[in-house]
């Protein structure tokens, strides 16, 4: 037993593996695709089948389908009533026609339901996208509203050129009055003298048109 254990330990140390270990390693590799399994159920493309069902449902819901179906039923019944007995393939009460119509209805109903389900899924996705877009639009509108309100509040506190000019003119008149009261008699200049006017009046006589 000791030589066998030593042989296994030597093989494990050298990297040698048994065929079973090699099979397990091959199964565990991710760089190789697994062999395709055989399935009893046939495979189909769900998207292609859904598009085909929608096309069939649209055709069934048109007047062309009703006209063609009426023509087929009339020809079927007329053939099996007017033709000789040995040429009639579906005698009265037209069991084969009833079976064909029942088979057509049994397939049409699931196809229509499938088409409606696909349309409902698309409508749900569109509604979700519209809701998200509306939320983003509302958030953007609220942000712009807050920004406009902040700008209005900021502009209300900004000193304009006309306001500064009026304040300076008031200050100049106060200085002229103060000088006239304190030093008018000594210098011989009255309060209306132009030499004491610090800020002359605007030659245009109006407010600045460049103010915004």
C-alpha cells in the first residue's frame, strides 16, 4: 500500500492526472463550447413567430379576409350542392367545412391573443419611457424656474447706472448746500454756482439708453 500511495503522491506532484480527472478538466474549461444537446421539443425564433402572428392578426382583422373567406365558403357550398354526386367531396351537412372553419378559428384566437400581448408589452414600455421623460422634463422645468427666480432676486439687488447717477447727484447737491452754508459768504459763491457742482447734469437730459 505504501508504494501505491507514494506513486499517487508522485503523480500528483508531477501534474499527471487520470483519464477521469482529464475529463473533469475538459468539462470545466470555459474557453470551449459545450456540445449541443438534442432536444425533443422543436426550437423556434420567438421574435420571428411573434411578428408572423401579428401579420396574421392584422390580416384577419381586415375586410379582405372576410371577403375571401365568404368567397371560399360560397364556392365550397355551391360545389357540393350543384355538382353531381360523384364530384361532391363534402356532402350536406358539410362536416369538412365545419371542421376547417373550427380549425381556422382555433388557430386564429391564440394568434390574435399573442399579437395583443406583444402590443401590450410595447405599450407598457412606451408608457414607462414617456413617464421617465415627463419626470425629466418636470425636473428640468423646476430647475429652470428656480434659476430664473434666483436671477430675478439677484438683479433686484444690482445697482444700475441711473440709480448710481441719481445718488451721486443727490450727494453733490448735499455737498453744494453744505459748502454754501459754511463758506458761501467768505468765497462769494452762492449755492447755484457751477464751480461747486461736482457732477454736471446729463447733456442729453434723459436716461442712458445702453442700460439693460
